[in-house]
C-alpha cells in the first residue's frame, strides 16, 4: 500500500481496513480501530468479519458485500460493513460506518414528529384561529405599545408554528390524497398575495407573466398546493437581493406546468442548494447562514412529490431559477373510483392538453 492511499484513508471518517485475500490486515485507519479490534499482520479479530472476508477472498461472495457488526462495548453500536475490492491489485478492503448515531437521530426525529402531531397540532391551530379576532379587538380599543407589540409577535410566532405543523403533516403517516380540480391563475394569485408583505419589506418587485385562463387545470389538494406555492415564492424572495426583481413566469409544457421564479445576478452554491431543501436550513452546519432560516423548500418539495411534481433550483448564466413543476390534465393517482362526471372532466382536460401540444408542434418551423 503506497503513501498516497495511506494519506487519503487517514483523512476519511469511515473506517478503512486493507487486507490480503486470506484476511491478513495490511492497513487500518484510526476510525477502523475504534470500531473493531484489529492488528496489522493478523486476521480480523471479530469472528463475523473474519469469516465474511475469508469467504470473499475465496470468491464465495459477490462484491460489494454488505453486512453488520457490533462494537465490543456494554452498550454496543451497530457497524455497517462493506467488503469491496481494493483500488489496485487483488487485495480486499473493508469499509466501516457507525450507523447507531444515524438511527438514533432518525428515531428522535420520528418521536418529535409524533409529539407535534399529538400534543401541538391542535393548540397551534387554535392559536391561529383566535389571533385575528384578538388583533381586531386590540386595534378597536386603540391599544399601542407593549400590548400591540405582543399581538404582532404572537402572530409571527403563530405563522412559524403553522409551518412546522404543516411540515410534520406532510412528512407524517397520512399522505395527501385529493383530486380537486385547481385553476392555476387563482392558485398563483393567492400565493403572491400571501408573500407580498415580505417582498415589500425588502423592496423586492415581483413581475408576473404567462398567467392566463388558457392554462390547463392541475389536480390535487388546493389547500396543500397553495401552501407549496406560497413557500416556494417565499423562499425565492428570501434568497433575492434587497431591492431586486423576481420574474415569475408560468408555462404549460406538454402535460406539465412549470412555474419559474428568476432572480437576476445571483449564484447559488451546491452547499446552499442542498441547504435550501433541509428543514430549518441546518444542513451540515450547526450555524445556518442568514437568509436560510425557516422551513426552506422542504415543505414545498414534499407536497409537490405527493402530487407527482417537483421543486428544484437551476442556474442560468447570470440568474438563478426556482422552478416548481406540477402535472396537469388529471390526477397523478386516483385512490377512489371515478364518477362519470369526474371521468368526463379529466378527459376534457387531457384532450385540451393534447390539442395544445399538437398545435405547438405544427407551429414549429421544419
């Protein structure tokens, strides 16, 4: 094993053990030694690992071959082990990763979701319903200062808690299964009205194009698609430069509808792009950068996935596009038997989509 490989494997977080085909260890990095007992020049001390590696060395297993080990502790961790061929020669390598921490975090997240669903969803909804009436009473009484500020803070908190409740709902057990017929102009206008206060606060202009009554209908949950659209536009505004312009365009492409929010003069790194789809903007850092706090695009992405659509970020020369894509014409899935009226309505929408597609093909120059 040369020094280049040694330096490389000394830096990785996974455990790496390089062995001859008879199982004798030639190299092990620090992470591997912490996960399983190992000595250079000896076979692996863990009996499961030893048998597995020897079987692989005798070509009795198809590589890569994955199995699990446990650490030798009072409260053992689970280790995911994979036997692979070495990068050079005929030797073998064993790659080790501790999955107990990953599973612990996964279970903790599931417990949090269950707690919010069982204990917090109803109080959050009740607060959201009472606040408008409380705000009116405070305004009618001419209250100012601390009381008015308290109502404003409670309204802001209620909005954020509502997003948390929504995120838990779409990631929970119950899937979105609705087949309401939704007109896009109405959906987009409603979402824009909801995000305009945030746009005005940052002096951002929204320019809308392509929103006409000839757009095909989409199907699903009007409630959830409205939330997806609002969160999508809000993230675009949050990512834009103060005083900038966001060009929102809607276009029917075949049997799908594309909503594109373009920010001029921006660049989104791969790290920022990943973080935008992580709830609360944490990503792989405990300190989320400014402008990425909140639910991000995770809520919008999850809702669109359950409608057969998607949300993504695209770079286009000197601009960044936040793209939302929705299937049109008929529901992506139908869980209940269609009524005659529904079937006729879907057929009409699909025929209009086909006619639109054929018309565009004919108009294209040969």
